[in-house]
């Protein structure tokens, strides 16, 4: 039994690197600085140690040969999931190039809200280090931030020392759209976050009004979202979603414009409504509006879980496009809508599915009748057994590696904690490519 300190996590997205983990053979226990996201992910037990073909245990060599045979004569395979580390993603893209596959990260439909806004009009975003050292007002839009990343406030807002703030406990936190699930947003001084709740589908209107107020445009209604002036009719108030008073939005706008360095944060995947990219664009344009000679403001998109930032980074520097790209023409073709795994399976356009998920045993592939190859974390259970299942090691646990955190500027150096005997994703994908 041994204890390893200063362990970085590939699971939470914010680059926590101070975990202490007890290692007993292949069993892990988080003894310090765990959270609701990291602890169960690190402590997940190993249950599968050998590959399976048609539900029967085989050697790794047999499983690789079978996977290559399934891919050899395909016209349009799809490689989904894309939840792995940098080396795993590089090997995945090499296999896609060799087989003419579509590459699609499992979280891309949510991330698309960010990419469409970025590609259309750009944005001004910050880093976690800048949040830690400069942010004095944090606006959280449409997401329970402490639910998404339980240690965000501890690590980046209520830190004891800051380069440009004398007292980090005086920072202001504002939630717009979704209330926090706990008390992590309460400052060490006891100051609670301001919370303005509204239905998710009302966020486009609420955010649009907030931006108008930041720009100084007049608003002729008293509230937005839920109950609007003159629209209550005969519907009981209790059955209507909450509204946000324009006076409250004006207060938020004033705080943002008076701040030295405000940060607006959101999770694109939580904006689960049609054309949510327009909400991201409105927020991004509002950030630009706030910046002037007296104040600075930046955006902070939340992400980085299960390798989504890693997938898009590696695909970006390899092909010039994010991870929803097709290689069947002999060169990369990006389409954020048509190259969707679920759409391709539904429309019968694919003839094989490769699913790569080295982090989360619950993130299983969609059920399909197509030949299916799964490179997954040990412990996955399936509604329909794949043709080939190869349990792979988890980056940051079973082998060393690199993964990008949510702000895309830092590649976290992941440690190897144990000797499980499980191969890395990159080793397996490289073996399949060579077998082709």
C-alpha cells in the first residue's frame, strides 16, 4: 500500500492537481481533496481485464485482429466517444484517416453552441489563472457551477492569495437562470451569491435584455421570462416559470460595468434548447461591450470533462477543424451537424461503429445493429454486447498522459498510479491501424 500526493485529475475539467490517493494493488482510495466528481471516478473498480469477442474472453491480439477485420471493408465507419488523452486522440485520428471514418466527440452537440458563436463573431475569453488572480465579479449563466465542478469556488474564487486582489472574500457571485445546488458559492466572509432564477428556455430573452441594459438601451417592460407585463391572463401565478425583474437585470449590468475584471461563465451543453448558440453569441458580444478604458470583462466556457477539450484540441492542430470531422474523401471535412454519430446511425449512413471511452463506464455507445467495437473503461455494461470489447487503461490512473483542462491553455500532465495490465487507448488503436 502506498499514498501518492499531488495527483492531477482528468475528470473534473478544472485541472485539480492536489489529490492524495491511496493505492492498494489495483484498488484506489481518494484520501484528500476529493469531490463528487473526482472521488467516484478514481475509485471505480476494475472488473474487466481481458478483451471479449462476441461476448467471449480472448487475447488482445485476437480482439485487435477481429476489430481490424470488421473495419477492413467498410465504406463509412464512425469513431464516436473520443474520450481519451492526447496520445489516444492522435492514434484515433490516424485510424480515422486510414479507414475513412467520421470522428465525432460525444459532447460535441453541446460544444457546438460554442463553436458556432466563435466561428461567426469570435469571443474574448479568459483562463482559470486570470479568474484566480483578477476576477472580482463572476456571473454564472444557466448552469449549477458547483454541481458541474464542485471545487471551482475553492480553487479559483475563494483562494487565500491573489495577485491583484487584496481580499478574495469580497468577490461577488451572481447566478442567472439556475440556482446553485449547495453553498460553495458563499464567500468565506459569509456573503451569499445573488440568485435570479428563470426557466432554461427563457434564457435567450433574459440574456438579450441584460445585454441591452449593458449597452444602455431602454427596456419598456418590468420583467422578462415567465410572467411578462400584461400576459398573466387567467393562468395561476404558481404554475408559471419564474421571471426576472428588469430592475434586477439592471443591477447585474451595473455590477458588470463597475467591476475591475468581471467574468461571465456558462456551460454550452446545459443550454439544451434550439439555437442556443445565439445565447452564447449574445453573452460573448456582451463581454465585448463591457470592455472599455475603465473595466475589463472576459468569458469562460465550462468544459473539459471526459476529454472533450482534448479531442477538439488534437483534432484542431491535426486537421484544422474540431472533432466532428469526416475522412472518407481522403481529406478532413468538417460539418457540425451532418457528422453526428446519432444522426449517421439513424439515417443508415454508417456501416460500423467504433466507440472510445476511457473515462466513464456509464457513457456506453448507442445501441445499433451495426458491427460495433468498443474501447472502454473496465466495468462497462451494455444493453447489447458489442462485437469487440477491449478494456483500456484510464489516463491518469493506469498510464501517464496529457489532457487539456477547460480553458484550453494548459495540458495537464497525468500520472500513472497503478499497474493494472490494461493497455492504453493509443496502443490499441495503433495496433488496429497497423493490422489494417
